[in-house]
C-alpha cells in the first residue's frame, strides 16, 4: 500500500489571529504548532518559517507546553501565561477598537475609478425568444374548421408544450393557413418547431446522393452535427448504416425544410471534395526531428499550410505520417516534411550508451519533458527502450558535433536522482507518518522533491529524489525511527474473533475508553478476515495494562452464553417499539443481556441474546411470551357487509365502531368511502375477532332483512365455481342482487359455502350455485367471444333483461368482464357444450347487428330539447351507455329545428328512439301536485345530506322541490313545539293565507307522472316524524344522558330518532321520543332496556359500597403501600377493592385506621392480606451500621442499580442518611434478622474493598457493586469506627494536587481596561459610563446593565 501524502501549506489560522492581536502572536504560534514538535524562533511575528509548514491546530500536553515555553523569549512567556500578571499589560485603545479605514485606503489602484459600475456593461441577451411558423392550408394535417382549438390538434399542441417546455399560441389566417407562435428558450423553441412540423404538417420526403465516405461528416462527432441539422431545418434525416452499400440519404419533412436540408448536405459534401488525404512513410527514429521540441515544428507547418498532420505517438509502433487538408496546401506540407526527413537522414549519426534501468525515468522526466529539453538544447533525439524491455541501452541520434553535449546532459539527468532505503519495523510506519501525515509533512515540505514510499508488510521505507535531499531526509527518518523504537512497544494477543465486536462496544465505546485510558493504539482485524490476532501498540506500560484488561474482558465473555431466538421479522418493529421504547424497557429489565436484532435488509428471523446464562434464559422466556401475545393478537378475518350499511356500523361520529373496537379489543379497518370493496377487516385475538364479527353482522341483520344460508358443495369444486380471478362467482353475486357468497379457506377441507343477503336473493343465489356445481360435476364447457365494451350494456339489457333471456333459453352462464379486468372485450360463456354453442350463436348474431352502423332521425318538439341537454347532456350520456354507444345529436340552441339525428348499431338506434319517445311521453304527461308538511319537519324528511329525498326521487322518477324557509314569522302565531333540535315552527303570512290553509313555507311540490307523484307524496308523508312518551324514573335521567350527552347521542344514532329528556327543574319522569313510526318501537324497547341496566347497576353500587376499617401502626404504612404503590395496587386489583390511608396532615383523623371499600367478601380478603403483611413486618428488625460516607455512592451505583440488586438478593431494605444528617456514616438495614446480618456483612466487605490500598475510591474506573466473593468470617467493627488512614492520605493527596474550585481566591474584576484611550490624553474628555443608557443605548426594551466585565474572557 502506498501512502501518497499531501500536506496543506500555510498557517492561515495563526496568521489571522496574529493580525487580530499582534501582541499575542508568539503565544498563538506556540499553541498551533505544538503537535508537530516545532519550536518557535522567538520572533513576535508568525514564528519564522514554522508558520507556512502547518495548518492544523493541536492541543498542548503538559510536557510539550513546558518544552515550548523554554523556546520563547521572556516577553512572549509573559503574554502566554494565564494569571493576573496579564492584567498589568492591557491592550491599547487602537488595538481593542481599530479605526475604520479611510475611503482612499479601500482602493487598490487609485488611478482607476472605484465602483462596480465603472466597468463597461456588456449587453445581456434575452434568454426567451419567440418565433412564428406558418403552415399553409394545403399542408395542414387537421383541416376540420369546426374543431379549431379542440380535438386532436389541441392535444398535440398540449403534448408538445409539456415535452419541450415551450409556449404555443395558434391562430387561423384568412387563407385558412395555421400560424403558430412559439416562445421559450432557444433549444426548446427549436425542438417544438421540429415536433410541430412532424405532427401538424403533412410530410414529404426526398433523397440526396453523396459519396459514402462523406456520410460521417454529415453525422459529425457523436451525431451532434446531424442533430443540429435536423433541428435547424425541422426535418428527419436518415443516413444508411456503414454496412449498407447505398449512398442515398433520405430527408423527410416539409418542402421548405427538405430544400434547406438538401442544400446543407450537398454543401458538406462539396467541402469534403476539396480535401485530400496522403500518407508518408518516415522511419520511427526520425519522428522527433519532424515534430520538433515540444511539437513546435509540426505545429508551425500545420498553421502555415492549414493541413492537419498526424504523427503516431512513441508508444505506437507505426511509421506513416498522415496529412489531411486541401490538395495544394497538403502538397506543400508533405514537401517540407520530406525535406526535413532527408536532411536528418544524411547528417545524423548515433551512439549507444548503457544507463541503469532504474535511472531511465529520470532521463525521460515527467511527461517526457527531459527528452524534449535535450532535443531543444542540442538537437539530439534520445531513444529509451520500452519499460517492459530488459535492455539498458540508450541511443542518442543527432549531428556528430552535438552528440557529446547531449551525452553529458543524459548522464547529468540520470545521476540527478538517487534511491535509498531506511530500515524501520512496519508497525512503526504509521507513527512515522503521524496523524494526517503531520510528522512526514515536516520532511516533505523542507525537501519537496523527495518522494517517500511506505510498503505495507515490509520493514523498510524507500526514499527517492535529489541525492543531497535524500541524504538529509534519510538522516531525519532514521533519527525518528530510533526515537520511536526506544519509547514504543507492541504486543499481539489472540482472542476469538466472535468476541471482537463486544470488545469494541457500541459505537466503539469500550475500545475507545481503553485507547484513551492507556494511551495506546489497538488494531482489531475486520470481521471479513476472521482473524483472532489483536495488536496493541504504544507506551510499554500502557500496552501491558491494555493487554491485561482486554484478556480479562475476553475471559468474562467466554463465561457468557449466546442464544439465538427465532422471531418472525414482521414482529421485530413491534418489539423494538416507536423510537425504541419497548426494547429499552426490555434492556432495562435485563441490563446484563445484549439483544441484537438483524438488519431489516437481511430478511432474517434470528434475534441474538448474549449475557449471563440465567439472565439470558429469563430474557428468552419474557420475549417468547411477548411474541406469543403478538401472534395471538395478529389473527385477522374479513367480513363482507353491504356498502349501504357501512355508515350504520360506523355510527354518528364513529361512535358504533369505536365502541365495538374498545369492547372487543380489536382493530377494525373499513374500506374507503369511494372504494368498491364491501369487506371489513378485523384484527386481534381470535375470540375477540369472532365477537366483533358477530356484532357487526347483527347490526346488518337488524337494519335489513338479511338471511344466511349454508350450502354443502364438495371442496374440489370450489376453485372452479370461483372462476379465474373470481369472475364466475362475482357474476352470480351481481345477478342475485349483490349477495355475499363466502367460501371456506383453501386447504381447510370444509364443504360449507355461506350465502348472506336479502332472503329472496339468497334463495336465488343458492339455486344458481347448486345448478352450477351440478354442471361442473357432470361436464363443463367454456367459450370466449369478443365484443366492444360499449356494446356490453346493450347486450345485458335494462335490469339484465336481455342476457337473462339468453340464459333462460340456453341454460348457459354468460360472464361479462368487471371494471378491474384488463381485457374489457372478453365475454365468457360457461355450461354444457350444446347450451354454450347455442348461447354463442345468439350473442354473435346480436354483436353482428351492433356492428351494422346506421343513421336515422326522429322529430322531437323543441320545448323538450332542454331536458335532454341540461346538466352537460347527462340524459344523452345515459342513453349512449345503455344502448351500445349510440350517438344522439340535437340541433343547436337558437334554431327552431325539431330533427334529432341518431347514429349507431341498428338495434341500438331503434331502442334509443323508443327510450327517447318514452321520456317525451313522460314529459308531456307530467303534472305537479302539492304536499303540505310543516316546515319544522322538513329537515327530518330530507334525511342526512338529503339521502331520503334522493331515494324517493330515484324510486318514483319524480322531481321534488322544497320551499324556502320563512325567516320572519308573523306575530300572534301559536308557537310550535321544539323537535329534533330545530327552531320552533315559523310563522305564516296572515294577510295572504286563509284561516286553516297551509303556509307557503310548508308546501312541497312534486313533479312527474300523476300516479308516480301520488306514490311519492305517500312516501313523503310516511317520513313525517311522530312522538311517543316513555316513563323513566327521574334519578336515572342523568345516566341516560351520559357524560357530555354521549349516552343519549348514541341511542339517537342507533335508532335514528330524537330523544327529549325534560329539564331537571321540571321534575318530570316523561321522556319524549320523536322519529319515524318504523323506528319508534325499537327506540322505546332500547330505552327501557337501558333503564333495566341502570337499575341493576344501582343495586350493584349499593353492594360495592360496603366499608371495613382495619387498625395498623402508621410506621408500617409505607411498607404496605410499597415502592411507587406497587404492593397496595396489587391488593386493590387482586380483591377489586378501594383502600384509603389516613391523611397525615389531618390531625382529626386517627392515623392508624385504613379504610377498605368494596363487596363485603372482597373487603375481608383484602383486610387479611394487609394483616398478613403487618405480621411479617413485625418479625423484622432494623440495625444501624457505620459505613464510610465516601463509599455510599459506589454502593448505591448508577441510578441505584447496585443497591437494588443487594436489597433483592438479601431481601432487606437499606436506607442511607440524607445530606446534612447528624451522622453521615450511619446506614439503616431492615429485614428478617438473619437477612439483616448477611446484608450488613456484605456491604461492610464492599466498603473494605473500596477503601483498601488497591481500592478504587476517587478513581474513574471499576464497576459499582461488584467486589470479590464475600468472606463469611469477616466481621465489621462496632460503630463508631476510626477512619482508615489510606483513604485520608488519598484525599489529602488529591487536595494537594488539585484544590477544590470553591476554595480558590478570586481577585476582584477590574472590568475591561485599555491603554492610550482618548479621554486619558485630554482632561476635557471623560471615560464613557457603561451603566448609562445614553452612552450605551439598548435595542428595544430597556435592559438592566450587566455586572459582568465587558470584553474577552481572560
């Protein structure tokens, strides 16, 4: 591996800081250059030559800082120190506040006028251009005058605009020619023009013949010339392939474009006719003389003659020189070069000399410059053997008198460079190079011509360059190697590669800590090498310490266990949780276990657990239980529900679906409102999913007459009955009114098929399904025929009448494609072969008739025309869809013509005429009747979003119009009763209306055929709500209303009624229910059922309110409550009771009474549980143990983990003194006597370990709470105990080395001080007052002056 080192020159940071503060330059240089072990010269400037050699800033160590101080002059040392002496030499006023430069100083050249506008302004070319193209009438592709601005021509223009980014405007000239204005960037306009010509203008073509060898000049480099030519002329130019012998070029486009392109092609060919090519054989050895030094001679000839001369490069073994150009000039160039060749051949001679192969590259020089230099100075050509040749012979060719000088230069070049090597162990190479090449940079910058090469795995360094520089560099590197060998060491240890990533730690935490702590470099091989060898390099002592720690870590890991847990990848994200919350909980629960999930890209199910055996087992069980819960909760079933009932299942504001989700604890997904899907998907536990499914189906069953039938059909026929992509079963469902047919899961072996839907449709579907199954069992035959999609509706007929007739007559099943099918033309016929053939004949005859297009007309009174064309011709669109795409054209508005044209298949035209005639008869027979319904009921009659009124309009084919609301009711009108939250009924106009007659705002008008209007009127009157009253006990009213009215809203949504509960002050028990007569009985039954539930709840509440009091000493209360209430919560949940402890602040309450509320039996059980805990607590003892307060934190551990582990292990409670306690060493241990004794022994052993001479008090390493095995014969001394001397000595030593920050004496701040300020020179001026808001105004709101000194921190 080569190290190519580039070290950036220039100490820009030091230079910038020097300019900012001249007095501190020496200090800054010392700091910035310390890492390279460079010494400052002592100059106040940029440290002599050192400034240009380093650009990085390094932090000084204590040793290197002392070393650099020794190299500074006294003045610099004073500046560099960071004590109060710096205050005695404050900066001058001009240094701290430099004056702004004068105007003249800003100008670099005072003779030239300053300013950006003095230069000559170049004209800016417009980036957007506009061009106008004209297409004559005879060349227009689309000449339909009626469709200008629309149709295919408009689509093409839009496509061109989108593709090219140009803007197009079309206009029609008087001569019917098309003018197109194109605006945009030049390339966009040219592309748009080409597209316009190709797509909007009729195309012609022509051919032009030019010599085959000229074709490549028409194409140009990479085809660029051809593309430009096509864009410029707006044509398509086709050039024959090179293997095609034809010389004809075909041009396609407009006549004008073809002429332009033809002219350009002939012009290119004519230019090439004038040119010639000649080849001249010249010996390879004489090529350098013809080219001349640095190719100057050949360039001069090329420039003078205008001829292109191609001399093969030295690496190519060819002798011919190729000349290209016009014939006359070419002849001149050939003559001149032949003359040079012949002269040199006569005059030159050669000599051969031996030069070492390794020195050849120095003779050649970089990019052959040395050879060119010798040729220029002496006129002698030097021939070097190829690099792959073993020859060392160098041949010099030239005039005899100049060969001596050339030979001297060759030897000088060969001996100007030398190669040397330095022995250095390969592991030291990177220390010699230094961080980012810093160490090596010092050598390479002093001697830039020296090339230093490090080869990986070799114990030597190669130096190459000028002899003197190489010697100097070699000395420096040898000194560096000697120094590193004396103070560096390395060791290699073998640790199984499977432990390497654990040694490294998360994000390198472990290995970085070891590197920083012991000041060593640790090289761990990558996983791909699967090597066990780890190399540690650095200070000998640090190397040994790092080795010891790594081996200890590896030993500990060998005692750990790794377990692979198989968890489906789909559950990984759920276990990890959002932002890793759930996996963090698991890791906190099992802190000693490392849990590794595979990368999602690996698609692996293996989760790896690593840690102590027992902990890994516990974690495995915990995660397996979690996965089992996830699997149980991921069961999914699909429930088909008729689309019209989805809103009822959702309920108002999602109330119903929310309740089902909460009560069944499932996830329920409904299809989007605009989706055709009717399937509701339920996910959760299997039992819960089944319960939710039953509830959803029961809602559907209640809302409609839904029947469910099971049919036994052999499982082997199921796939055949379903058909390709479900086409066959879908056709049965659609034909039978959209029933749902549910087949069992494939592979279940069940024969039961469930049909669900309205009773009559279910029976019809059952018969068809059984008939089809019978056919499949006997013999089934299938045929596909094709028909245009627009014919399908006509073939099916209104309400499926026509296709049903074919099915009934033949007995075959005919399946039309669904909207999502790719092949929309395909119609499939299934059944017995004879039936299928007959149905095929009938359908093909119908399709043949449809293909026979005819044109017919009929007369329609102009007064009816508007009915057909309003709403953007909706009626005509419906006729076209229903009758095979027949086109119906009404005369333009304003004309009095009654002639209507129909165009399409003969049968379709006849059927469409018949349908138009029916519509006209309906229009002529149309009457308008009135229906009087009080305005207060209008909103209820309309239904949500007018759904009810729309249904009546569709069912009876009538138009219904509601009156405008009357805003100002007349005085004296009897107020109406408030219903459904509407405003009271509004007044009638007393002046116009007769007594007893309905108001205008109550009259609804219905238009249509008389019999249909009467039926619609009856349907409207049936929607008028009625009111019934229900007696409900007054005390239950608030529970019926529910929280914020949720209860009563749910009932109103469920039963589609309005329920009015009287105000509490009325003291009335009557609740009014208003709604449709059909809904009132259900609503009343629902309300009475709710009353029964509430009464049962009242009785249950009375039983649950039993209270029991138990007396317990207050000192045991915290233990009964437990940590964070864990114990008392467990008792409450287990016995379903409420437990109340006395308020400590309330002196009137007895402090030893605990109150338990709930069922009598449960309160007694809870009391026994509390008394059992008290009994155990009374057996416990508490002992105080003296424990040195300095080890408390170590024993408690990070976040209390260590002390919790001790308490769990010995089943005791350990309390440490709070800060400020009289005895900071006194620790209380509570528990059973034998547990207390063991716990005290353990913590005293820990104390002994931490404060012993080899202990870790005051150190930053070691693990809390982990000491050697406890010795059973160790007994702590009695309390109080004298403090240990080694702890005191250690603390005293720390105090001596680093005094506490709060004890350092702080000198009073003098603020920011400057010398030579203006106010010191003049008595009239005074120093500015920094607390003055006038002299130092603040921005915005007034800000109190800061007490801190203003200026840079010292």
